[in-house]
C-alpha cells in the first residue's frame, strides 16, 4: 500500500508542487485478501446474473413460440370467387 508523508519545507524555499510530499511504500497483506474476496464475489455475482439472463431469454423464447403456435390458421374463404378480386379506386 502506498502512503504519502508530508515533508517539511523551509519558508524561504520554493519547491515544485511534487516536492511537497514524498511517497512511501508499505505492504498490506490484508489488502490482498480483501481484493481476492472482492474479485471472487464479483465473479460469482456475474455468473448468477448471466444464468438469470439465460433463463429469462429461454422463457421469452418459449412464450414467443407458444404465441406463434396459438395463432389460428387463416380461414378458408367462403365467399364466391368473384368477390374481393377487384378494388374500386374511383370515388
């Protein structure tokens, strides 16, 4: 883990902004464990979400297939053959 420690600057000095702080290196073992746990939980959450999405898509496909199957076939025309063949477009 990186930490930032302030350094003392004499009032007469005009250091650059980057020189006001120095970076220190620290090792935080517990952070590695927390990161590993967080990554594992994220992966598991994504897998659950993907599974739920797949099931929802399968259900939607089954519903669409049932809806298409429930549409009745077109009824045979009981009208005489000459009716409905011409449209009068003059009004």
